[in-house]
C-alpha cells in the first residue's frame, strides 16, 4: 500500500474499532489433544466427574472390548477398548499406561453404541415378580426377594393351583427319577437350568451351582443349537480338539464364505470386516455363497446365490472337479502321521491314507492286520504292503482289497467313490446353479496354494443336514493342505488364558478344586445330548425308534428340544425350570409352538425366569427375577479364532446398577445356596477362610488366573495379587501383542493334530429313530424329518424358501429396544426378489401375510422388493416382530405397565418355520449336531 | 515492500472484526446508531479508496436518517440472508460454497460440515481458539473465519510489540495460509451473492467493503512484508 493510504487505512480502521459492543465469535479454549487415530477433536466427554471403565460388549456375541465413559455415574459414551484386538489393527501394546490409553479409542459398532439405550431401557423389570393369574395370562405382582427365595426353595400352594415342590424337596441325589430306568439319573435331574446367552465366567459359576452343588445333570442347556451348533459338532468330527475355523484373513489370497456375512455378523464382526478390507486392498479374492445379496456379497468378487441347504452338494461338486483336474494336494494327504507331515513343514496330517474295514466301518488296527504297533495306531498301505501309520514316511492314497481276509479301502478311495456317485451336473442341479459356477469356484480355490480357505457359519448348518454339510465344507480345506499355514485355515486361534485355572501358572484351580463338599451329577439330560439311545432301558425294551431323538454327538445342548421334551415328560418329567436371559419362544424356529411344552403347571410345576425384561419366554414363567444388564455385570468372554493372538477380555460393571433391586445371576444363586446350605458357598465356600459370598469373590480368582498366566513366570506387572488383578481390570482384560500372531510360515497358536475325512465314531453310531448308521464321509442329504423321511414341503402350496439373518445393526432379541437402531431399520422387512414380487402382484411396501403348513395364520410384514435376493427365497431379518419385550403392556400390581410399540415393529420369520412332521411339536433338526433348522422351511405369501 | 507495524496489524484486526461481526450478529439499535452516522462514513472513506464504496455508505446513512431504511428492514435482511434458509439465503459457510454446483440453472449448495469445515477447525484449535456456537453454528461461518483472522492479526501485533520476529513471521505465514486455503477460496463468491441478494443497501455496502478489504489483503499480505 502507498504510505498515505497506509496511514489512512490505520486511521479509518481504528475508527471502526469499538463501534460494535461485542467480543466477536471466537473464544479461547484449552490446547487440544494431539492428533490421534483420525479423531483430533477434543472429546466433549471430559472432566472431573468422568470415569473410564473398560469392559466387554454383549451387543452381539463378538465380545469386543469397550471403553465406557460415565459422567456422574451415568453412562455417556461407548467406544472401543484400544487394547482389545477386535477393535483396532493393530491394537495398542498391553503395557501402554492405562490413563494415557484413555485418549485413544478402538472401534465400536452401532450395536455397542446403542447399549446405552438397552441399559437404560425403561421397560426393564425392576423388582421380583410373581404371577397372579394363570401362567401366561400377563398378570403379575411385585414381591420381595425374600418371598421369592422362600417360595422357590420351600414350594407350597404358591398359586392356588395345588402343591408345588420347591428346590429343597427336589434335591434328591439318590432316588431315580424313573425307577424303571435308573440310568436316567436321580430326581435332582428334574431341575433344569436353561440359559439363553451365557458366557464364560458366568457359565462356569452356574455349572458349579447346578452340577456340583445342587447335583443335576441339566446344569446348562444353553442356546447353541439355535445358533450354530452343527458347525461346531461338524468341525469337532473333522478335528481332534478343535471345533471352530476361520481364515487367516490378513495373509490369505482367496476366501470363500458359505452362509455367513462377515461384514454384518459372525465373530467378531468388526475384526472380520476390518481384516477383509485389508484383504481386498491387497486384491484378495472374496466369494460369498448366500441366497441373499448381503453387504458382504456387495463387496465380493463373486456372489453365488445357492439354494439353501445344498452347500454340501456344492462342496462335493468342487471336490469332483478338483480330483478330475488334479488340484488336490496328494502329497499332504499321503502323510499318515505328524512326523511324516513335519518333513514338509506341515503341523497337521490327514487320515486320507488310513484303511477302513468295510465289514464293520471301523479303521483297521494293528491287531486286525497282524502288525506290531500301538493299539490305537492306524494301518496304511505303502506300495501295496500294509504298515503302521507311524512307521512310514508316506502311504498310498488309493487302495481297495483285503488285509488278512478283511475287506478294506483307504479313506481317500472311499471319498472318491462317494464324490463320483454324482456328476458335476448332478451337484449343480441340486444347488440349482450352473455347473460352470462350481467349476470356476473350484478352479479359483485351488489357484492360490495354501493361501485359500473355505469358511462357513450358520447358513449351511442350521439345516437337518447341517453336520454333514459342515464336514463337507471343512474337508475342502484338507484337500489343499492349508490348515495352520499362514494365509490358510486357522483351526485354533490365539485362544485365551485359562481363567478357571488348572495350568501351571494359575494360582486357583477352580475347575477341579476349591469346592468343598462337591457332589457329582449323573444321568441323562432332558435333551438327551451326549447320550446313546442304545444304552437306555427304553432301547432295551422297545428298540427303534426312540420316542424322541437322542443326540450322542450334540455336546452343545439341543435347546429347541427342551421345552417339547418337558411337555412330553420325556425321558422324565421336569419339576423346576430356571431360564436365564432365555427367549426360546421368540428366537427358536417355530418357537411359538414351544410354549405348549411349558404352558401347563401340571406338567411343569415351577418356572423361574431370570431376565431383565418381560420377554416372550419369561412372560410364561411363574416368577421373574430381575437381573443385570451386561454393562452392570461380570464375565470373562472368549473370542473366535479370527483373532490369532491370545485374548482374555474381562467384563466388569461400568456403573452402579440402573435397576437398583436387580441382582446378578451369581448373587441370586449365592443367596439360594446360602439359604439351602449347598456345599461350596458361604464364608468357607472355596475352603477354610476363603469365602464365596459375592460375585467379586469368584471373579477376583478368575482375573487372578488371567493375570498370573498359564505358564510360570507369565504374570502381568504388580507386586501383589491385588495389583496384578487391577492391572488387568484397568485394561479390560489381557491381550497378547499383535506382533505375536504368527511364527514363521504358520500361525502362532496353531492346531497341530489330525485332519479327519472319515469319522469312525460317526460311522459306527446309529440314529436313534431309524436305527441306521450315520455316514462317516461327507455327504449331501436332502431335507429329512426325525424318522429320516424326505419331507414333503408342498412346494405347490408353499413356493418360497424362508431365510433369516441379522443385519449389522441388530442382534438376537435385544436390540429392538433401542430407538436409535429401530430408527434406521426399514419398516419393510419381508424381502423378496423383484421378479417374484411382480409375478404375485406385490409392490414395495405392501402388507403381506407370510404363512406355512405349521402356521396357517402366519405373520404380517411389509414387502421389501429387491433385486438382491435369489428368486424363490423370502428373507426376513431377525430381531424384529416382538410381541412382548416391552412392545406390549402387562398387568403389574393391578395396573397396566407402559409399553413402546416400536419395539414390536416388523415381523419375525421364526413363527412360520416348519414343525417336524413326525414329532409335530418341535422344528426340524439335525439328528447329529442337534442344530435347529432355520433355513429349510417353505412358506406362502399373500397381500393383505 | 510492505513494512509491518503493530498499528497496521491492529488496524487489520479491527476491520476483520468489524466485518466479521456484521456478518455474524443481528445488530442492536445502539450498534446501528454507532455505525450509521457521519463520523463512521468518514472512517469508511479513509479506509476504502474506491469512491463507490463510500458513496453507497453515505447514501445508506442518508436513507437511515430519513427513515427510508429502518432497523427492522436491516434486521429482516440479516435473517433472510444469513440465518433462515429461504429464497434469499446465501449459506454463509465455506463448505457450502466449495461444494456448490449449478444443475440446470439451479444452485445446489455443498453440504454443511464438509472437509473444509474440519480443516478450518484445526486451524482454530492450533491457536487454542474455538467458535462460540451461540453466534456461529459451524466453524467455517464467514463471520468466524473473519474473526479468526482478526485474532491472528492481534497476535502478530502483540509479537511486533515485543520484537519477536520469529513469532511474527510464523503468524504472518498462518494468516497467509488461512487466507489462501480458506477465506479467499470462497469470499469473492460470497460477496457477490451477498450483494446480489441483499434487500437493503446496508448489506450491499457490507458486501462491497468485504470485497474491497480482501482485495487489499491479497495485495499486502501475499506479497512479502518486512518488519519495521
């Protein structure tokens, strides 16, 4: 500027100054935190009254670490715990100062954020309730804890309907429940504990109570069979000591997911989705096999819209192509032992070369073959000559002949014969797909060496053929020898420190010790899990079929069988049922029929629900004991093998309980135990001078075990046990460093055992209804009922296959109470293909009735017309359509309670799922793994 | 080359503050009375060499004193231009202008709270400043950006008073950066919108003053200046 102009500028400008009596719109502020993690803004939740607590989420079952901020004792913010491997890649070093770490955040999904609303749910049950009308009539009164405990323990004429036995009189550990069938166990077994969602820490606590203090074998019949149990059982029958696989995503080149949407569900969803983003960035190939074009399919290279229930056929078709085109790792399959396979760097080996007797379906053993060897050793053939599996470097894959007059074949020969029973076109026809899709998939899968994995979750296994399908899919991995390799199939994961003790470093062995006066439960569970029908008195009397199915392989409970078995009083009547966070009626296929099993007090005299809302199932109880939300509670949940580093999350209370009169399960059962004098509780509950009087007494020991570690010298910092425990609690658990995920060419915590193509135990066990042997090889089976008959689905009347899933912002029954989550849930929830809709004159938004042969009345929901669906399939997301859970009022102390209608919006697919045509009171189910069938039902749809 | 002085920096701060406040707040009677008088007109005349600017300002004072322009007119014009999304609304946010598109003759404003909003906020945070949300709802409001420049100018005036050359240069560089990356990216368009849509001469004058002042700034700040 010219000097004169400059002078004028200053003069004029200063003249303007002061004309406006205002300070302007800027203010001084504190120096912000350093730029971190892409979130440079000063955290608005900060200050003197702010407390940070690290815990573990239960918005779904992923068990992500949470970092919760409370302000004046009220939960204000939920984000991810940056120490926890679910929430960050990499997660922060465990030694990071816990106060400094408060400036950092891991990720948390929408469900986690919405836990603020599920915690402060206005429809929580606040006090113990007792029914005052007939069971299920919706009439309740508030009672005190003392009254509830007194009546539950002592019984009496509690409801004006006649005498009801209480816990005390039912605790008979010697008199058989059925004198004619003593193998079923004592009368104490007539008390059942049936939790819905129960996690580690808590499940061991209730096992201690029910099994080892009270003395019932029905100590924990939890939900797994309506989740994915046949996935676990199927894998358990493929491995020795593992039941869960996941791809090593961060190093893989090709992944095919059957029946799961890792960007929306599975465990842990956040970690899977994040790792898959890195995978895709590296140009990894992703394939999704699902009748629905999910979020995951949208990000995949290929979407395969398979006909539900035919995944085993697809897998066998792939195997056929792989064998025909020499894309099988025969070298790996020929290794008969760990020693032999180790030469090539494998940590696993396979039974492909083992000889199987064709007369009795068992493996050939040294004694059979006249060969020296350990009793349990297998026999193989090398250059045509039999040998022990431990004594040779490799064995012939194909052999069929006789050894010492016994007809034998190798497992591989049997597998090949099985695969070649059908042509590739036959398999494709079963799946209702073009054969070229199976060919291309097999070609791709076998083009990445060992850095390819087949993975699956509940989609292929919640069928009557679920276990067989799980095996078929898992075995695809064996054929390319990818187990425990970097980038391949992970069958172990990082696992966890053993909070129950029993390892050299753990100070407290809660599994085997610290329970004075412990009793032993014995007998058969009400769902007949892990029990052989042939060992029963009933079998000796009546032979096949059993009255209801027995499940010798279902070690994870058969949840959907419990209520119908109670109703059928089979194999013995039940007197007292405890349910905990259980919503069988809402969450099971054909769950509305489950009510019939527990409806009648003459059949089930006493039902106590431990719940936090009036749910669809707890509304059928006699007492409701209000319990805690997980943000008020303790636990030590584990993570899935997606996470390759050792991980022990610790759930701890974030706030003083919002429902002041609610109690945790641990508190309830400690109270009952003290009143009943059960062993293992009280001032010397763990032993002399070692009390078990509060949940903290239990969890301090669990966390101490984690803190000290499994090995000697593996402790976290701290001079005393208390300091070590606090170190772990401050971080929300204990987490191995991210860098420890791999060792050389393998994962760091690998599965190091046999991979089983032919399962001898399966092949030599008979179905309790048909008397037929199960199949030890992978096989495709169509939809069958309990009697093994192919189900007539009446496709002419019910043309649509019904599917269900959970969207990324919902999980199970509990998320519908969040208005945030329901606000972005579309009202239209009956998803159908656009061409199908057009054919039926249905437009987007039309109200529809969806009904089945098992539920002619059906459910109602609005149409969501989309191209993103396989034709012939209807898909309804889970978590909607509540008819209790706070969506409806009930009568409490003579007055109606408040209700929030939005909780009941939409509809659920479960009520229209098919009943087993033979049993008629339970859904179709997998006779081996025990999984309930969610995806085999056929429905019809009409506009209303 | 421009010679720096604390007086000059303070003067710049006053102009930034003055214009920033006029674009942020609806003025009280007292404030309007303070501005719309002959004395202020002479300040404007010495400040802005462009004759059209001070001619319009003088006409403004005349209209106001003779009742042809009232406080209510000015207040309503502020609301319509700068607060209430109606036909005259000119979206006084950087991200609205930088994301603006013309589609079939219609203006489609860019989204609020865009990337430039956060970038602006970081500038403020680095100077330990934040916006008073009761006055400016987003950090990239025209008034907030102008007031921020005022703050930087005052800081450099203080630094000049203490002869801290290094700080002065840093502050001048921050001013340059902020002008180049933010304020100058959209202020010309904003001024044009303000001028064309203002119903009153008051806001047309402000548009002219804003435009003129920022032209001066471009000339003086964006050439190298030495400290006197």
